[in-house]
């Protein structure tokens, strides 16, 4: 085993030991938590314009108790310094009954079609010891950049089933890992083994008909040829819902996905 490899394992083991020994803080004495604002993402415009195209639009709602909790980052002082006000886990990013970080995509209805591979780079940043954005979509063959902007050790561990697994360290600021995926897969879990609260998800599709809901829970998938489709909405802890729709020529279909906690 190389000297650099031994050093990386020693550092990783030490940080994990500190994280495991971190005490649970008293919520009653903790300031109001930080809540990152999820931002809706749109697909690349890689499908040629469709004659008499229609679209699917709607909103994702949430009803129930929000299970999110404060993140204890005391195991890594570099992370704790970045959050004088503790951050929330945001596994369920719900606000005013609307749900963010939901991956909405066309599941069936596009079989037999091919689409150009976009050259636009999708990005996930390790920033302030969190992943941003939390949910991202790419097309098969489209580049994904995963970067480190923190003055601390991260590692990129992508748990994939259809595509190859990734597990690579990023020990310093400015490092960028570029990957492409050759098989569709919804969804792949991205985590940092050094900081167990860091989670993100990547969806890989053979087409550009997908989006991710932002803070208002809204979504829109346009440039769809008239026809019948299955539209799916995936959430990391609340599961997947599907609805079949018939998109009219030059028209739109309104959908609502209702998730319950």
C-alpha cells in the first residue's frame, strides 16, 4: 500500500472517530437553525424543438410533521466554524405545505427516441460541509463535476447500482472530480464518509425531460410531443409517486403530487 494511501486512511479514521465522539447538543439552548434555500433546476435544452409541443406543470405538496433535525458538526471543528448557527438536515425540505428537492421526470412515453448528449456541465459542490444542490439530474454521457470548496477533508462516495461506484477523497479546496454515466439510474446516493450528515442524490436519464423542485414546490417539463406519458416524482425519504397524463398539442397538463409524512 502506498504511503499516500496510508496517510489518507489514517486521516479519515481520525476524523470519523471524532465525529462518532461528538456529543449531542441540547436543542433548547441552540439558536434557530440555518435552512438552505433549495433552488429549482431545469434540464438542458438538448431536445430539438417539437412541433405543437405541450408541457406538464404543477406542484409538489407535503402534509405531516417535518422530521428534520439539527446537524451536530462538532466532530469536525472546520465544519462547526462554518455554522455558528446550526444547520438543519433538510431531508424533507418543506415550507408552507410545498416540497422542494423532488426529482420529477418522464418515466415512460419516450421509448425508442434518442436525444443529443448535452455538453453543459452539471455541478455539485461540497460547500460549508453540505452538498449543494442536494438533488441533481444529468443525461447519460453528460459531465458532472463534484468539487470541494471547504478547508477540510471530504470524500466523494457515490453509491450506484447500474453505474460504477465512486469513492475518492477530496482533501483540499479547489479539487474537482469529473464523471459521466453510461446507464440510466434513478437515483444514486452521494455521501461523504468523513461527514455522515452530508447527502445528495443524482438521477441519470436517457433524455432531458426532468427537473427538480425548488422552495415553492413547483415544476415544469416542456417541449413534449403530444402523447401519453408517465410522470414520476421521487423524494429521498417519502418515496415515488407516478401519474399518467395525455399531453395535448400546444397545450398543458396540470399535476399535483401530494406527499405525506
